[in-house]
C-alpha cells in the first residue's frame, strides 16, 4: 500500500492528494485479483505537494513492449531556441495524468492504497512507456508551430521580438486548449529575457551552465570508489562541451575505470578532480548555433591527441565558440605520420560536428599546408596520395567547404586541445578514454557473443529431452503410431511419420534435424547470418532444420530484418495517377524554386492548362518573399483555384497557409521525396536549368531569362491542344517576335473602324485637316514662362499630325493643334480651308477655268520676294469674281444646303 509518512503533516497531505485524485476520477475504487495489484508510493514534488505513483518495476513493465518514440536531443532543442530574445516556460499540470487509458489497460493499473484497491483512469507515473507516449502527444499537438519546443511536460516558446513572441505564444495556447491539456500557471514564466532549461541558462547571447547544477559538483567530495567516480564523471560530461580541455582534465580519472585496475586515488587524480571543479566555476559561455552566420572549423593534432573547435565568425570579425571536442590518439594512430595526424584531426572535427556542417558552406582551418593540395585541390585527389588520406579526402567530398591555411597561433583553441594532453602522465594504451558504463559494455558483449554461438547437436539433444511435444513424438517412433491423431500440434508430424527417425537423442525428418521450440529463434538467426533472401534461406533450411511452420518463420525473419529491407530492390511502381486537365487558363498552377544559379534563386510558376511559365528572381526563399512574388504574378493573371507545391518550409509555413486561405486557393502538397507528383514544375525547372547552361555567356542573367521565356512561350507545344504555343492558349493570340518579320504583311481589306471614328469626330466638332510645308513660318505653342506662342519654322513632317519645328536654336516636336501659320512672313494657301470643308461634305470644288493653283503659287512666291525687298506693289487678283454661295448646315436634321447672297 502507499507509504505512510510518520510525520502527521505529511500524512494529512497524502490524504488530501489522494482525495483530489479520486475527485478528479484519476483514481477509482476497484476489485480485482490480487496478483495484478501493485504497491503504491507517494513522492514529494518541488512545490510541496505529493504525487501518488505506483511501483510497476516488476510485472507490468517487464511484460510491456516499450513504446518506440525518441525524446528530443538537447542539441536539437537548443537549435530551435536559436535567435530568441524573449522566452516563456509553460508547465503542463500533472503531465501523464492528463492522458486517458482504455478499459482493457485500466485493470493493469491497479494499486493498493490505505483505502483499498483503486485503479487508474489516466496514465500514471511509473509505467515505462509513459514518457515516450507523452512526448509523442506533445510533438503531435505542437507540430507545425514556429518558435516552440517541448521536452515532456516542459514547453518553451521563443520570439525574436515582442510581437513575434506574442504571436507564437497565442498559437501554442490555442493548440493546448484545442487538445484539452491543462497548464499550471504558478509554474509558468512569461516573456523573460533568460530562462533555465535542461540544466542551462539560455538567453539571446547563448547558453551557459546553471550555477545551481555546478554548485552540486563544487560540493562533491573526492570519490571513494568507482561508483562515486562514475557519478562525478556523469555530471562532468554534461558540461564538458563548455571546457575545451575537459578531456585532458578527465584523463587520470578515466584511467581508474580500466578493467582490472585497482581504485587508487593519487595526487594526480586529486589535482584533476579539483581543477575540473574550478573550470566549471568560471564564467563559461557557448554561442547559439546560427546557420545564417559564417561557420569555421579548426582542427589540430599533436603527438598525443587531436582537438577541434567549431565557431561563428561575425561580420565585425569577432569569433565565438559553439562547441569544443578532443580525444587522445589510439596506439595505432600515434604511429601515423604528421600529415596523417593532421588529416585525422580534420576528419574527426567534421564527423563530430556533422549535424551542424552537413549541407552548409563552411571554412576548414589547418596549420599543415600540404593538406591544402590533398583536401582542397580543384583538380581532384592526387594519385600519389596515401590510401588513408585518399579515403579521408573521399569522405570530405560530401561536404561544401573551403580549406585555408592558418598558423598554429591563429588556431590556438584546437592546438591547445591536442597538446595539453601531453601534460598528463602516459596511460596504458588500452585504457578507456571516456567515462562509460563498463557493466553495460560487458553485458552487451556477452549477449552478442551468446547470440553468435552456433547451435550444436548436444544442445538440440538436451532441448529435445525437455520438450514435451518432441518427447511424445519420440515415444510414437519407438512404439507405434496411432491410427489417427486429433492433436493439431502432432498432425504435421503424423503426416510425415514415415520420414521420422532418431539419432543420438535428436529427432530427424529425413536428413533434417527437428529443432525444439526454445532453439528455433537461434537457428533462424544462424540461417540468416549471411542475410540471404526468402527463397535462398528456405533452401538452406530444407537442408538442415525443420519444425512446423518453418517456411512462415523464415519469411517473417527476412521481412523483419532491417538490413534486408533497406537493401532490397524498390517495389514495383504503382499505376500512373495523372492530374485532371483544367478547362481554362490559370485554374491550377504548379510552383517550385530553382537555383541557386550565380547566387540567384528563381521562383517558377507554371500554368497547368497552357504551360505558360512565369519566373521571378530573388535572393531569399522565405515565405514572406514567396508571397510577395506570387502577388505580383496574381495581379496580372488573377488568383488560381489550385496551387501545387512541394514540402519546402516556405510553402508549409503558417504564413503561406493563411495567404492561400485568404485568397480562396486550394493548396496541395506533393509527397515528400517524390518530385514526380509535382512533375509540371519539376519538368519545367529541369528545362530551365539546361537552358541557362546553354545560354550562359550570351548576355546578363536578366537578358538570358527574358530570351528563354519569350522562346518558350512562343514555341508550339505538342502536349497542348492543337500543338499550340503557351501564349496562344493563355493569351488567345500569338506573340510577335523577330521571326514574325519573315512573313509578308497581308493587307487588311476589312472595314477600317478608325476611319469611321474619324469621320464622326470631325463631323461633331467641325474639325478640318490642316497641313504645313517645310519652311513654313509658324507660331508654336509654349508651356513655359508667360509667353504662350513663340516664332518658329517647320523643319520636317514626322507623321499625319506631328511636325518638327525650329524655335530659336532648339528643335521641338509639336502636334498640328499646337501650331499656327504665321501670316506676314509667309502666305498660307487661301484655298485650304474651303477645300477641307468641301472634302468634309463630299462637295465638288468650283474651280476657275482661267487660273490654276500653280499660277497662284508662283504669285505667292513673287509676293514673298517683293515683300522681302520692301518694294511696294499692288496685289490684285485677276480671277473672275462671282457672288459667294452660303452653306447652311442644319445639325438637327443632319442636312445642309447652299444659297446665294441675295436669297
């Protein structure tokens, strides 16, 4: 039953906590068989309350299959907190007790209390699967949210600004409320600038050890035995990444963990022990890993060890370490040449910091210049390079890095890590370097050794003797088989009774040994030692072993083998599932990013109906940038009904989801790692990339892009209706290109609607056609200063109503309506006005039979000459004058008539 504290106050608190659990229906009274009852225990919590648990360490936990779900690694959690300036810590109330269990599981969760038998309706503490189950629920609840991470019942929310932090916090609380979880507000800390989490103090600058944790190490006395030493080294390992020479300090302590070594606490051990505590008491700080900052890795080697450091180099030139690493050289490694030791240091550094380096550009520093020709050569690995260095160079091909030479003093951190090992006494070559659990290693080796031992005939003989079923079969073989068998376990042997025999206490089926049940799994592992397939393994089994259902067991064993599954051929492809064909342009679009090419990324958008492409350049591929570019495209073509993309973070973010919802766009994702589902965009991206390579050098990137787009949009596509071009289906017309000049122009014989418009305008406004000749003096409309008209002269006619005129020393272009004839310096054709009027109404001009226009022009020239010479002369027309006829226009009746002056 629940442990009863002797202190009356604790006993009262225990009863109150028990009553609270029963009121909340966490515990309910139950009657069950005594063998399934577990002993209850009560634990004190940090806030003074009690937690009622159950001791499931025997029975239930032994029978449970552990729920396979990994807890997040601290390094992954710290990467999520990177860049945060404001932090909120949320604590979930009672953690696992918020999870309901089904009726079948409740009977297994019964405890014995001071009030009788009670069973849990909620998942209690003490069940070994509880942490993994709760972590999976939390990860599922918070999936897709930015700036939040959960480690069991502790949730951390971060933000780079107050607004961002408030937005993230609201999203987290909405998810928590929707899932029905409860929070303890008294244990929550909101919008703080630093927070203590997983034994670290975290703020905007980075993380450092929690002083309260280090204080426990400071107070720890010198270990008296191996168990106490392991306890100290376990605490020390947690903060070892903050101390670059931590491995050196641990070396004498690690030596005491060597197998068959007597535990003797020497002065060297005591000095290392005290120095390690002093180092942890100093103000240590590591920077947050930020992939946006420049990454530098430095490594160095000495005759005793290798050291490495990964750090950030900031724009101002300062550097801050992210993590340190070091280890002693193995006995064989001490025999390496110096160039191989330096190469080993680089490989060790890259593999140690693989998660932070893989897929990112970084700089590799070494103080050994020959390695630049091996690891940094653009001509490939030199053929004369030693095999070990060639192998390491091949490993480095999987990383994007540049290698640089630096003097030893420039990479002092890595150099110190490798050389400080020399200050420690030499230890046996086979000593254990790190503080590891020897018992766990021994157990691991023992289990693997036993499993690898082959099954022998003696074991089969002994197991057969202890197998009740096989003993019965042996009895039937010695005496006589019955005429019929009703036992299904014996039926398969009965059907093969003529092939059964005995040899040295073992049961044989023809030449195959009948394997007892308790040895069948070992024999299966032995048969599958070389990882043969199902067919080959069955053939191998039929030569040596037999038991009922062996073929099915062989099939299951091969299917369960993870190595066989990972190395197996890909399954037969499923039938092709095509996208439905849209009925009009811009119904469904496919988008993807291409690049980077010459430092530029390209947002590719393809219309599924017409294959019309749009490509916009950008230096960033964030959700905000993507939405901004899509708005530009949608402003020209409108919003599509469906948008298809891959699972890039810019497309899966909450911001992009809201953008699609606000504009009524259905967003469809292609399956991860299956680009064929977004084949429209992927195929075009491939075509685009190949075209960029072909056009490279034929202009700027912008010119190449426009050339490609115009060519692609105007080229007939055999996959489109009628083999039309994307432009014809999307815009309804062909685009004009330089190739259009090859075709002769076909005159348009259809009614010129512009001519009809001109006539209607001229009739309504009484407009008339005015023309000027080259050299005519004119008044030109001005738009600067107080003078409205300036003197000018017509230089040339540019079009139907445009003229180039000379005003002073400047050349102006003016419309006919901005020009007037300047009389007195030139004679305007007096007949122009009447000719225009008669043309307007299709009347015939009454010409004088005596004088022609040529004579009038000559007289005009003569008049101009005389005027210029200031010779007074009477100008009088010689034509016959007639009484004028008046033109009367009736705009209401839309008619006209002529009449004489006397009418």
